[in-house]
C-alpha cells in the first residue's frame, strides 16, 4: 500500500493506492497482518482509510474488531472479510492486546483479476463485507489462500516468469469465485437469476453515477430500462432490500463518509448530496442512521 493525495479539501481519511513492495509491477500481494503491520505506521494500522484495490482478509487466530463503512464487525477466527475499492476500513484490531490477531491478507487491483461474470456482484461496493465461515468453508479457503501464497512467493523469486503470474491470476479467480458462492446475509433462497443479476448490476452502476442527484427509485428504473417492480425484484433477489432502500442507504453512507472524514459543514454535505434544505438532510440522515449528523461526526472523530 502507498499513501496517495487526499481526495478533497478538509479530508481526514487516508487514501491508499496499490503498491507491491516485493515485485512492483505485480497487481497482487499475498501477506499477513503481521507483515503488513511491520511496514505501516501506527496511524495507518488504527486509522480509517480507503483504497483503490480489493482486500480479502481471513482471521486465523485472536479475537478482533474490524470496521467497514462505520459498522464494527466482531471478527473471531474463521471470519472472512472482503473490502471492495472505495469502502472505508479500519484493519482488524485485537479485542485484547495480549491476544494478537493472526490473519492472511490478499490485496489485488481490479485489473489483475480476470473477468468473472459469476462474481460481478461480489466485486462491487454493495457486496457483503463479512462472512462467518463454517468449519468446512474455513478449511477450504485456508487451503486456497495457502496455495495462492505459495505461488506468490514463487512469483517474487522468479519475477520474469509470465507463467507464474498467469497462474496467480487464475488462483485468485478461483478464490474470488469461492467467495461468490458463499451464502450471504440474505441467502435463505437461491441467488438471483442471470437476468435479475444483470438488472441489479446495471442499477448499481447507475446508482454510483447518480446517487448525489436523485433518490427517486422510479427514475433509476427508467434509466436502466426496466419497470420499477422489475427493478425491485432484482434488488430484493440480490440483497433482500428494495431499490429505494438501497438508494437511501448509499446516500447515507456517502454522507457518513463526508461527515467523518471531511471538515465540510453539514449544510454543504447536504447540498452535495442533493438536499436543498439542511433540515431535510438532517431528518434524512437521522432516520437512516439513528443519529443527527453532528452527533455522528463527533462519535466518528478520534
């Protein structure tokens, strides 16, 4: 990881771009939280940051807490985390200082991963962030990470081997596909069909482009070329929530990021997100998060 410029005036969140310290051109790094900690500052280890690359973390030992997008997740052994680019993260930190966390970590750029149609939803900022693995799942994924780590070491030893780099891509693809088939928090039924999945992905792309300008679910349905009932069914199948709920959650998430990591006035944040009146923004944010914007900002600051 390499620290980059802050994205705007008054920001507090650290921005990290991908940098492989072992083999610079390679778009993947397989390491451990212990090795990562040895080269990061205490502020980077304990502070909130976002990256332009994916992070997969599998906790092997130690009781930890991990924060993803302002939600603390207890992370005991057997916890798997995937943090997509753009999400805010605080790395796993031990619940008890005398009980250090051991975790395998895979960092990779979006470009390093081959195209994976079956994993497209997983690779977006809307994907589940945390899984509690069943014992057989933990065994399988631990073995997959071990194989990936072994090939990564081979790639570092032999930087001229195109074959090893290609093998790394495919082992990473296999790992991501295994993550994609894990049951999610709303997986009481089979996942969305291909058509529903495509509809949801189109909605996600449009939501990322337009959440600051409209929160009207019917407008999103029109933009992606479907009726609102069809869009709601696709969203429900993918996440268990309808389109309007997802739109509001995305706006509230961005508001939370701006409140926590910038010095912008609350009214300016509201205007940036399409609210013409500060009171309307305050009511919206309080409804979505349970806290007024000012209280949320105070609680999130160190």
